[in-house]
C-alpha cells in the first residue's frame, strides 16, 4: 500500500463531502472521487480500487451505506462509517458489516485522521494475516 492511501468518499451531502476531501488532501491522502449513491460508488470502486472508503449510511437512492458496506466487504475493501445517526438500530446494523471504524458527525479533522490511520493499519495487518494463512506469502511469510 502506498504511504498515503487512496480514499473514496461516499457522502451525499455536498458540504460534508467537501470538508472530508479537504481534510484528506491536506493530510496528503489521494481522494479518488466523491460518490453520492451506492451505484456511483460501485462504478468508482471498479475503476479506482480505493484503499479505504469513508462511508455515510444515508445516501441518495434506495440503497444505504449498510448495503454498500456488505458489497465492499466481499471485495475486501476497508471502510469507515461516518454518520449523524447513532441510534442503536443503526449501530447494530453497522456492526454486522465489520467496519474499521464509526465516526459521528459533526467530526473534527483530528478524529477523521486518527480513525483513518488506525483503520488503514488494521486492514493492512488483516490482509497480511489472510495471505499468511493461505500460504501465499506476504511480507511475514517464511522464506
């Protein structure tokens, strides 16, 4: 993975998406794009292969961020939820998708960057462990 990861923002609120993009760019991350719906996000995922997705739960269209999270998990793409909704029902649905984090709006820049740093590290460790278990090597495989 590059030293600064490629991030996809999936957020249908323009101000929130722009704020996230600014935070990420200032920190040296690459923002591959901003999607406002699940359909748009899937197109970008197919062409850009992001390292991480910052994902709102409520999106334009009939599919939610929870739906997209299930699809991202199948593609082994890590994601962090960003939501203004912290109702227990939403949290329970989010937990099932095994996100690498959950940030409540409004968020501070520092919170986003710390959550992203931890999530990227954890995802990288998870991928290396899977490769090792499959016997396909990875940086920690015996030579």
